C-alpha cells in the first residue's frame, strides 16, 4: 500500500548553482515559475502538481505548457591535449504533457493544478558515475516559436511500491 507523500516547493534545476544565481540577478523582470509537488513519487503512483508562472505582464499569445519528462543522461570523458572535458548527452524517453493553456494578456500570473499517474512501465531515477535517469517537471512559456521561459524542477521517481 502506497502512502501519500508530502508536497513541497520544488527547486528549479539551476537555482543553487552559480549560473542560476547570475541568471536570477540579470533577469529580474523575466518570467519565473514555481512548482509544488512531492519530491519523490513511485512508478505508477499518483502525482499532484500545483504550478504558477509569474511575470510583470503576460505578453499576448503566450502558451504555457507543463510536462513530465524522463530522460537518460550520459556523460562522456573526452581527452585532448588541452585536458579532459566531460560531454553530456540527454535523450528524453518520456514526455508527458500535463497541462497547457493560453495565459491571459496583461495578467501577472498564470497557474494550474494537475493530477496524473507516473507511467509504471518506465524507469525509476538512477544516478551513476557516467549514466543517469532523471525526471523533471518542465514549465515552458512560448509565444509563437520564441521561448520566453523554460524551467526544470527535478523530482525523484522510485521503483513500483509493492
């Protein structure tokens, strides 16, 4: 029997890093997302997400999309005369659209609530030295072909609970 997991505010992927700090400082007026969901969920388990996207004024024709993305991440070491560098390749194996709607022009916030199940026949999170399976809730705002904001909020997907 699965127990309900407490929902908390998820941190964006770049929030605790130096580039994330620079991004926040340099883009004070840029849209920013907020996601409340469980930090951990089991394969086949229920996933409940509340999300918000804040900006000064929503541009016209803005589409907000929230997706659950599972991806395989491979890190390769490449040696050269200048040293060793790490090349990272990411390939999504699941992109599940959870919510999509047009933001109201001029409003400072767009929001939504989503309830879904994590597909049971996929892979749980895995962190290895050179390979990993990562999961994230993605919040995207686009206007035409222009991406206004794209933020990833990682979560851990555990194996099926028995």
